C-alpha cells in the first residue's frame, strides 16, 4: 500500500469550551478544542516571517438533484425549488422515511465524465459525482479538466485535490456484502471492492482523471468533511505547498443500510412522505428531522497571485477557517453550540475581519431539533447584538438540497461564493411556524437581495466535529 506524505497536522488541546454535531440528536459538556494545522499556519505569519498567500475562489462545480452546474443549482436555491422527492434508487416503501434528494439518471450519466468509460464500473457512485463536480470547477475556473490544459495553465504538480466524504462507497459496500452473504460457501466479490469503497478514492480518482499531482488526500469528519477539506486545502495554498486546490465533498448514501440506520436513530423526518418538498424545514417549529440528499460540491481555490496572473474570474476570497471538537457526545451537539461557536470565532480571527463584516451565514441547518436550536445559540454567542441586527441574516439551503452529509460543506461553499458575487441570499423555505428558541432572521421563503461583504458557512458532524469557513468579498 502506498501512502502519501503530507505536512504534519498539529493538534493542541486547549482549556476552553468547545462542542458539536452533524444532525443534532442529545448529551454533557467537556473542555477540549482542536486547532488544525491550517489555523496554526494562517493565524499569524510564521516565526521566520514567511509570506502567506491570499486564497481566492475561481471555479465552482456541483452535481445535485437541484441541477448540474452552479448556475442551475444556485438558481434552484434562490427560487426555493426543492429537489426532494420519493426515493427511487431502492424500494423505500417500508421505511419510516421514504423521501430524499436524488440525482436522477436522466440528469447525470457518469460515463460522460470519465476519460475511460470502463472506469465507471470500477468506481462507486460517490466517486462518479466527485469527478463530475471537479471537472466542472476546473472548466469554470478556466483551467480545463485535462492534464494537458492544466499543465499549460498552472502545471499539474502545482494543483492538489482534497475531497471529503462521510461514508465513501456505500453502494459498493452494501452490494458486495449481500453478494458474499448469499453464497458464503463461495466467497467471491468484485476485485474492485476495496478501492471502490475507500473514502479517499474520490480524491485519488479526481487526480487521476484530471492530472493533478499536488497534495492529495481524503478528509472524513462526517457532515463537516467538505468544509474541513476546503479549509485544509486553503492552508496548502497559503503555505505555498500548492498553487491551486480542487476541494469539496461528495456523498452517495441513498441506500437501504444508510436509510435503515438513520431511521433507527430517529434522525430523519418521517412526517412528510406524502408531501416530500415540505420535509426539510430548518428552524421551523414543526421540524422533525433531516431529509437525505446525494451530491458533490467542489470549488477551485488558488493563490491570488496566480489568479491575477492568468486573468481568472474571482468569485470571492477565502479568508478564514475554524475547526473544533465538542469532546461531548457522538451524535448530539454540545449545549449552546459551544464547539461550533469556537470554530466560528477561529474563522473570524484568522480572517482579520470584524464580526460586523459578516452579513450572511449559510447555516448547517439540518431541520433537527437540537442542531437548529444550538446553532442559533452559537451564532448569537459569537456575533452578539450584530446577530439580531438587520445587517446579518441566516439561511439554510438544506430545505432545497436535502442533507448531503459529507458533501454539504461543498454545496454550501458554492452558495456562499455565489451569494457574495451576486449580492443575493437564498431563502429558508418551509419556514411557516416560528420557534421561540430559533429567533434570528432566517430569510423565510423568499430570496433577499443585499450587499454581502462576508459570508460564513458552518457544518457539524457526528463525533463532535465543527467547521466554519469565512468567504469575503474580494478587494485588491
């Protein structure tokens, strides 16, 4: 087995409160927090005063039930057009929850995105989605999605890949396990089983398909995976280890085992099987759990120097990143969202911006009772009076996309970037009954046009993982 050597991540345990979670189920406080290598590198200049490169967003790629490409995707978010329907990828009629946001076959054909169509058969669906989104981001960024165009534009050695996922190849895992169980006396599975199900395979195959030979590895932190991938990729550029990074997340978990597992946890909404588009309702008093989605969201980020050199379109600047651990409970966010609040504080501090410069938060907003309540508390803890002013608004686009787990941060980074660029914020649809414990401006049901200097994307994951990314309007 071949292992890539990467820069060491330093983890410091701090005596400060910190907490988290991706769905919000229940738990007791603790006192550890986590600082990643990116934060250590970026918070200040190094001891030797080495220059830190500014990082900008220059390409966007998305595959979602809301649409192929960031234009259709973002328009669906603005229009509040939910992609949640009855599950068709397997017979979910006996499951307590039978709705999801799927990427339909008539929208997405993986064969169209691979150099060699045979490689579609050897890879899992989560990798298919990642490759397509990565190619879109590279084309959108003006680099092109082949080794030849990349070499000419930047140099393949200067472009890295970090694509996160919570689960990896679940379709492969379930299919091959069932095959084995059916004939235990003849234990044969596909020779591609192991590489297809590994979580890092999406990053590796994106590199293979596009020619990117820079820093490359997978990131797994449940529903915070994509945001952590983007944040760590930011550090690679800032430190000069890469000129550009293909970063984001991918997930394909609309499978019997995943649905059964989440239903057993009572994490999914079971009240809207007959009215699927109403099922995901973040911050609404009648929310009752998340609705799953599959997708991939990838951004192309690069050094400002290189973007200017090649005349790239700049959507925004990536200025801050925070990552913490609740050290509290495997599924339930820490009380008052303290871990998420710590991550948000880190992101703001790294950026060097004022809290008042943040005008929009694309919240994790899973439509679960605990997540939405504690996320609201975290926002108020960090932003104080600014959180209740008309200068800061919050929305969740999971009401449209479903909860895409490890891909969520990738999709929502794209929403943040487009919101800054276009000066418009997607609504939180299905917001009908206010919850007294969720008392911020959630942009209910209708998009809102407003100037945005800073947009933050937040994500939480099972295990107590928290991530916050801060995007800022690009200014020379």
